[in-house]
C-alpha cells in the first residue's frame, strides 16, 4: 500500500477518510487478499498516522462491506464468495432499476454532470487498466444515477452494498476485462435518463446488471476454489 505522508497534519475526520480511500484502493487492487487480517498498528505505520484514524477507517470499511469486524479477531478483508455475489447482485436486480426509474425525473444539470464526470473518470482509468479506479468511478456513476430517488430507504439499501459490488466487479475483471462493454451500457442508460425516460433507463439497467451476473458469480466461485486449495 502506498504511504501517504501528508495525512498527519490533517484533522482527524479527514485523516480517517483518506485512510478509508487508501485501504479501499489497496483491497480492490488485490494488495490485501480476502480473509487477510488488517492490523491497526501496521496500517498506521504504513500510512504515517496514529491508530485512531485507522480504527475509525476500519469501522467505515466495515459499514461499506469491504471489511469484516469481529470481537477479539479485529478486522479482516471480506472474502468474495459465490453466495455473497449472488446475494449482492440479486439485491441490485430487485432494487436498483426501480430506484433509477424513480430518480429519472428528479435529475437536474448538476446531478447529470456528476454522472458524466464519473463516466469520464472511469474511461481515464481504463486507459491505464487501473481496475480499482474503474470500479470506484463506476460505483460513483451508479450512485449518481439513483441518488435523486425520492425513496430514501432505497438509496440507503443500495449505498450499503456499493463496496461489495466494487469488490465483486474487480474480481470478475481479473478473469475477463469487460469494462469496455459495461462503459457502452452505462452511456446508453445515461442517455435514457437524460431523455427523461425512466422506464427505458430501468429496463437497460436491469439488463446491464443481469448481463454481468454470471461473471460476478463466477468470480465468487473462483474465490471459493482458491480458498479451498490453500487449506
């Protein structure tokens, strides 16, 4: 994990958020593997901060689903598995197309600009094959699409699984780099939203998620097989 020497002078909340970003990116890059223990002291030394922002960062990563926190065992990187992938993408299929349908008429110039910025960031990351940054930008795109949804509970439920979606997507991309296809699908979904066609946006998004589901489940299956082989 890259050391960030500029963390120390910042206030506690900002230090914790920067630690979250650093550890999250390392997880998505595969620098921390599923099941690996994340020791507060080691992370603090690597990042040049005290243990307090690291502790707060690990709690936030736990809320995002990238880290599992257990009493007396500390923090471990969540391991992607078949059941997790099926459950996460099953929730997406049920909730996200409806959230985007409801959100479509609530979009304005500012929210649409956020969607376009996320797509541009994903495209820039794709030029360098930075799958962690592609995945994070894609997550911002999807969240920007559904954020104007008037049903706050839908937004909250979808926010809760974004970290796990990021983990699953990068795991799948290590086997088959399909992010270019997904970028084209993102553009079509956004075009429907900009046309204020919520029904079409919902249909396209459902197909987009469903199309990626076999790759997501395959990534979880492969992770299970690797875990068994290491035992």
